[in-house]
C-alpha cells in the first residue's frame, strides 16, 4: 500500500507541517476561509481497512459470526453516528445466521 499511495502520504505530511498548504486544501470546500480562521486542535488517526488485494476498503465491512456482528471498517466518523447505519446494523444483527 505504501508503494502504491506514496504521493498521497507525502501530500498528507506536507499539509501537516504547512498551515498554508492545509488552508489551500480546505479552500477547495470553503473558498472564503482565511489563515486566521484556523486554530490548533487535537488530531486523531482513523484506521483504514485494506483488502486482501491491497486496495483500501471504502465502505462498511461486516462479518456475521455466531452471536456476534462485527463491523470491521467504519470509513466515516460522521456515518457511524447515522440512524441509517444503526438500522443496517440492527437488521444484520437480527437476521438469521447461516453456519
């Protein structure tokens, strides 16, 4: 994965160390942002699942085991709080498990 996405990794690191590059990336979504709008805050790391083929898993990845439903990949922090995702998990948890 590192060999395949090395450019993305370098771009991420550059935006981490350059407030101006970070601002430029943000302006793609909110053009009126200014450097003075940016304030320091906590950062976090989000795990990203990788499939056996080496590609990133871009969607939720469920695994049904006897008496357990595992959500292996939750790609969006906002989506994990959605009612639609709650419905999906409940529906899958209540579905009969084939062994």
